[in-house]
């Protein structure tokens, strides 16, 4: 009886260690705020040994999975409204002042990946461990 109880305790401890990366990932994601550029999101996702991608490949996946599209007028990427509604992507308005006239010029918005979007991408790309947002 004592041996069976010790075996159960060992199994429970082994299971807890097995689940530790997922718990760490969830805690990190729950604590994180804001969003990431697509380039930074690709770097965060690439910290997982099973995922190897950069900015261009991540944009290609976002386009393929219909999370983003290319605006026909300027061929720049935009976030699909469904991805924004689900909290996966956001857009950051961009502008600059014209160097000669000083006039404010509105630029295309920058596509950003939210923390929820990082988690969804990590799941979809076949995660191997905890998602490490902080270094």
C-alpha cells in the first residue's frame, strides 16, 4: 500500500514536470500585453525549436490562412477584419511628415500580432514547448 502510494506520487510529480512548459507558456501569455510587429512575432515563434520562420514567411502564412490580405491599391498587407475581431491581429496607424513641406502624410497601417495571435500561431505551427516571449 505504501509502495503504491509512492508510485502514484512519483507519477503525479512526473506529470507535473511534463505540463510545466505549457503552464509557463500560459502564464507568460496571460501576463504579456500589447502586440508585436510581424518581424518580432516571427522571432518569438522561432524560439521554439520546431518552428523556423522569418518576417516574410510569417506574412506568407498569414496571407495563406486568410488572417491578412494585400491591399490592391498599394500591395501592402492589411489585417483581415475577422482576425482583428478574434483578437489575433491589430493594425497600428502610421504617418510621417513630408521632409520638404512638413505636411502630415498618412501611411498604410502596420500589421501587428497580438499576444492571443502569437498563441494561436504557435498552436497552429505545431508547438514543441512553451512560448517564450520574454528573454
